[in-house]
């Protein structure tokens, strides 16, 4: 072990305390990231109108999530390599892995820019986007994907810092960029009247600043790694290892997005008010996934470093602690959203019909949030151990394929909004049960070691 790893609190400190110390900066970072996305929606919805809100956060948002989440999942899986090397004290491989991931992110961003700009109209039509939303949705998508390089670089840098055990600096970066995004939103949307284009430009510029800041942070973390722009290059053997872990993670993240796109396509058939309500509810709903996702990221790094250090008993204990904390958080958030549902919806939209539809959505989904805890924590923990293929297959079956069957089977027979949305809690039950069985099997194999 080197000096850095011998002082690593993740592999030696009190489990619940270290998990929370790592979790809260991730949660706050996710909060600020969601905040400036939400500010976009609030300002657009209030100052431009419900059509603009639906264009920014409806089908175009789903397309963005598909491509960005795939690459984010890919780099998150690849970062497990960094986490395990750091836990084992191999500084050279830590550095080479970081440079390889950065190089791959640069190449990937160029590819995604071309895909996003050229395929935007076709993707939106595929999702049955209402015709009155097409023009603004295409404009928003094309501006966003013109700057996707910054999105990828920020997510890559932030993921690498977390893999090294630093969850604070990504938070500082997002706090700065959140303030910048709000200022730009007010200037471009309210002040200059640029509408949907203003929202996209504000997001692009703030993401560009965040990409620069997080890269500088990584370069200055000399106690954790030796990252240099001049050393960014592909190391073929490490790239192969990173892709073996990263591609299943990318596909797993993409499965969520694909299933959500299919559901969005089904919801689009109910009209613009339903699309706007779903966009507003999505901003409230995101609070739950923000918290649960932060637990998932925390346990991935925690398990990755302890697994790399050979501390398997600590791996098992940390997973149990994380499940308990995530479960308690899910119940608390569910109660808050249900109790304050009406004023929360009025933050985003004043149209009473849109609010009423949104309240029906919440009544259908919110009581079941706790079911997803097992999927998030077990998936993150297994990823930390380098086990990504089976979790990807479970997610593909339990989330994506099941929802496709539901939409084209059950919803075709009972084409109502409630039946359309029920696929979420039912798929959470199915996927969580599958993860429970596989996790038990995987832990028995780990004990055998």
C-alpha cells in the first residue's frame, strides 16, 4: 500500500459515517445539477409558456437522457477500474486509467454531437412528439448537442474524482455552475426573450464552465493522482478493461432512458397538457432519484475501493447500511411529496388542468418509491465489485423489456393514463426481486473466497 491508500478512510473508517460523509456531497451535487435543470423548467414554463416547457422537458429531454446516460453509465463503469486500483494502491494504473477515460470521453463527445444534431427530427417524430412542439424541441436538442463535449467532460471528471474518494470538489463545481446557469437563464430567456434557445444556450455555457473547473480540480489532486492534459491518450489494455466494465453499465443506463422514451411516446398521445404535466412531475420525481442515485454512486465507490483492498466483510456491511439509509430516505421523500403536492406543482405551472393531471400521476407512482431502493443499491454495489453484465441483463429484462411489453400489451388493451404509468411500480417490483436473488448468489460466492 502507498501512503495515500493507507490513510484512506473509505477502507478503514466507521462505515455509516464514511458512507454519509461521501454521500452528502454527492447528494448536494445532484441537487444543484437538478436545480439548474429545474430553474430552466420554471423560467421557461412561467415566462414562455406550457408549450415551451413541454418542448424543453418532454421528448427532447428524453432524447438527451438516452445519449448522455449511455455515455455517463459507460464512464461510470470504467471508473470502477480507477476505484479498485486506488484501493489496492497502484498509483501508475490509476493515472493511466484516468488519461484513457478522458481520451475516450473526447472521442465519444464528437460522435454524440454528430448523432444528436443530425438525428434530432427523426428521434422526436419516432416518439410521437406533438407537431406544435416539434420546432422548439428540435432547436433545443441541436443547441444542446452542439455543446455535448462539455457535458461529457464534466461527468467524466466528476466521476473520476468520486472514484478516488473525493465527492466534495464536484459539489463545489456544480454550486458555481448552478448560480451561473440561473443568471444566464434570466438574462437570455427573460431579459433577451430568446425562449427555448436561451434555455439551451444557458445550459451549454454553464456546462462548459463546469467542464473546465472539474478538469482543473482533477489536475490539482496530486495526492490522489497525476493527471495532465499532455498525457491524455488511449492505453489499449486499460481501455479494453474499462470497456468491459463500462459498456454493460452504459447499456444499463440506456435501458432506463429507452423505456422512458417509449413511455413518453405513449404519454404524448394524451396531448400537450399531459406532456407538460409529466414534465413538471418529472422535476419533482427527480428528487427521489437524485437521493437514491447518490446512494448508488456512494456504494459503488465504497465497495470498489474495499473490494480492491480485499476487505470483503466490509463490502457486505456497507451494502446493508446503505440499503437501510436509502430506504428511510425514500419513505421520507414520498411523504413530503404527497403532503405538499399542490404547492409544489404550482411552482412549475399555473394551468389548473395541467396541475390536476400531474396530481393523478403522483398518486399513481409516489407510494411505491421505496421499491426501487434494492435495485439502486445492489446495482451500484455489484458494479463496484466489477460485476456488470448480469446487473445489465436484469435491468434490460426488468426495466426495458417489461415496460415495452406493458406499453404495447396492457396499455393497448386499457389505454388510460393510470394504466400507462402503473408500469413503473410493477417494473420496480420485478427488478428488485431479481436483484435480491442475484445479490444473495453473488455474496455466497464472495464468502467462498
